[in-house]
């Protein structure tokens, strides 16, 4: 898994032989700054874009192969013991309203480099069936994390934050609530040269700017009803700059961005997942102490903890989920939840590149 945060590659080795998700090993490989810069550039139109996109896909395939081999070496497992790799790829465009989404990765080359079957391009089939192509992880949450009586919501805080509503007796739903770490990471990188705001320390040092927060929350995306999904195409530093007058303290802007993430999540929980009893966190934002403290203040009646308490490590949730989605595809079983994505029917997701 390599997500919207553009920080690197998460690789999970998962055994589903008893229908549970047993994590056998994991590996994280950060992106070199040159690759991160290249991918950020490709989020905007530019000269010779098709050529640069294809070259980036080749670089990514080699990076995915290196990360896969590092995990196999770590676990001392030969490649021929792995049934398939579920490779999400790196999103550079997500435009479901226009009928497409683009994830880079060159799955054909990855199959050649690893000698393992590759499942990729998970989102396009859901979009073809009228869906958003996201979020896809709720289907995995539905399978693994439901409780017969407790109303649980799983909150993934990656670059974008998304929710899975696991209400007992109801169909599982899910949607993107809005920015997670994306704007926070981009702002601190610009002003302090850091990849992220560890524990939200910089945000906690500033003061929320009420008018700026209200202008942010007035974006039409937050008023939309699910199914809905979003990404860097909407929420980026250009979007933020259009709301600034230039007099703001950079630390106060960071505090306001943290408030945006928390308020948009809390508003979504109250509006679309009423009576939630427990909120289980995963993704990088699950380690942000300031974020969790504010979220708990905004949702005082929810018990908030990491998904580790349910047996699935918060840091590896998405990588494990895409292993499960690959398994679904290899077995020709649907991997989407129409109630979460808006697709007209359940679909077998992805394309298979045999080794």
C-alpha cells in the first residue's frame, strides 16, 4: 500500500487460511525525496506528462519489488509461497465524477520482477459500475471487525480520512470525511521542512483561527451525503492558499488544519453514524496525540482507541486490507460494498497479471 500521504510503501504478508487475517510479517520502505517530488508534480498537469507518468510507474514497480523482497527476506519465505500481491499503486488522479481514477505502478513489470501474481487497478471496476471507486477498505472491515451488539466505526486517518460504519443490524457503509494528514503534512513540510507534525506538537503550539476554520468547513464537499470520496484533486495546498489572506501565523494555520481534520470527522460521525459507541483508529493519524485529544473532546461519548485492540495493527490495516482484496479477486469474489462506494452492484475488483 502506498497512499495519499506519499510517505512510502507498506508491505504486509498475510495468511487467510482460516478466514482470519494473520499478519506474518511487515515492512515499511520510505520513498526517496526524488520519487515523492516526481509524484507530487504528476498531481498537476505539465509538459510531457504521459512520458513522465510512465517513467514514474517503472520507478514505482522497482520500489514495490524491492519492498516485497525485503519482507520476504525478513520472513525467510520464498516467493513461490505467496499466492498473490495486492498492489494498490500510487494515486495521481481520482476523478470518479469524470469516470476515472489513476494509480501508477506498472503491474506487468512488478509481476516480472517478483515472480508473483499481481492484482492491481482495484478501483476502476467500481467506478465503471457507477461507484466512487472508494473507499474499498470497508468491505474488509465488514468481514473482520463487526460486533453483534457494539456500534463500531473504523476511522482511517491517512492523507484522507475515511469512515466505516459497522452498525449492528445495518448494512455497512463508508465514505471519505475529508482531509486527514494531507494538508497538515504539506504545511509543515513547507514551513519547517519536516515530513509530518509528530504528535501534533506544532499544531498544539498554535491557536485555531475561527474564521479560517469556518471557511474551510464551508467547502461543498463536507455538505455532500455519502457515498463520496475525495483526494489531492480537491484538498491541496492551493485550496488552502485560496482561503488565506497572508497575515496568519503559520503555527496558527497548522492548528486550524488540525481542527479541520477533527471537526470534519466528528461532524461526519454525528451526522452519518449517530449513536456510535466506539471509534477505532488506524493509519498514520492514529499516532497524533493532539489529533486524538481534540477528537475525543468533540466526541465525548465515543470510546476512542486503535484497531490494535481488535487484533489488527493500526499501521498495517490498509496493507492487510489490500491483501484481502487481492484474495477476493483471485477467488473471483466481489471486493466492493455498493453501500460504501455507490456502485450499482458488487464487483470483482482489479486486474490480474500472472507471474
